[in-house]
C-alpha cells in the first residue's frame, strides 16, 4: 500500500522509524517532511501536503493512506482534516485504530509521538492499515452526510 507520512519536530524520530519499518513490510512510503529537526517548524504544511497526496491518490484510483505525527497528534489531525476528502482520525489505542477504519473509513491516522513508544505507534498504524471499512449502511450513510456538507455546505438531517 502507498503511505504518505508527515510529522512535526516532536515526531521526527518516530517518523524515521516508521518509514523504515513500513518499507520493510512492503509498503511504498512517501515522506512529506520535515527533512531535519527544527523545534520551531510549522507542522501544518507537512501534514496538509501528506493529506493532499492521499486525496490525489484516491482520486487517481490508487489505494493510499496517510500518517501524521506530532507530540499529541491533535494539531496534525486538524491540519489534515482541512483537505477536501480527508477523514483523519486521532488514534490512541487498538480500538480507536480499528474503529477509525471500520466505522469511519478514515484515510489518515494521527498519533502523538510523545504519548506512545515507537513500537506502540507502529502497532497502532499496522492495525489501522489492516482494518477494512465495514461498508455497513449506517456508517456509509454517516460518511455520506459528512461528504455532502464538505461539498455543499448543506447539513443533512
């Protein structure tokens, strides 16, 4: 699978670990930055670029997911979610990793590198990647309502 990854300074070391681990598992990984440690970096551009790449791949029919990392993952999730077509989910345990995919069909996972060990982050991402969307009508309907709002600004009851 193609995976787009971005981080801020707090997740840089974890990002490098993930890139190598995911490549070793056979994934095609694209690093959207940063290239080096800078405690004053601005994560939004890195995370938005990773999310844009996921959205572009999806539009082209390429199966892809995104990973955004930060100290908590909150800001990175918010930045990714500004990209049209992205459903970024903050994950902090096994259940949230699986439910993000099976119920919400999330296409970007956000994690806090200061909240977990590198190995825990990798485990959560692997669960996220492996979990398929259930396709259940109620979940598809709810995602459709989010998509409608994103496209038109209309809130569907």
